[in-house]
C-alpha cells in the first residue's frame, strides 16, 4: 500500500511540475491543481496509513495513536482542498480575463509566432 501511495504522489507531482512549465495558462492551472493534489496526498500519508482504526475516541479505549487515527493530517488536507478549490476558481477567472484583454492565453502575454 505504501508503494502505491508513493507512486501516486510521485506521478501527481511529476505531472504537476511538467504542466506548470507549459506556456499556456490553462495548463499552468492544471499543473498547480495536480501539484496540490500530490502535496495533499503526501500530508495525508504523514498521518500514518492505518486500516480498521477508530477516527474518533471510543470510551474505554486508551487515547494513543496506536488505537486511533491521527486527525490532524485529515483536517489539514480538508482545509487545503477547500483553499485549493477557491484558488483554482480565482485562477480560472484571471485566465478568462487575460484571454479577453490580450486575446491569447499565454503565460508571457505573447501569442503564437505566425
């Protein structure tokens, strides 16, 4: 399970960085989204991968991470997902405004050489 998670984090990060270096704005936005998904998955994996552990405290059970899941990474990832969604929406609005003002969606504002 750890190998699959590491491969997923690596693939998301690699694709995100590759798209981030593209000249078009839409590809940069998709790269930022993929990179944020990779970082979120990494943060989520820092909470220890565990199966069949209680996410909340149960009466009569000792309060240790051996018997319970760590809620902090889950809360951080949930917050990051919400902030990432808002930032993606803001970037899409900026993309549409740039396309309206300049007539292209290149990062440097210059169109294709024709």
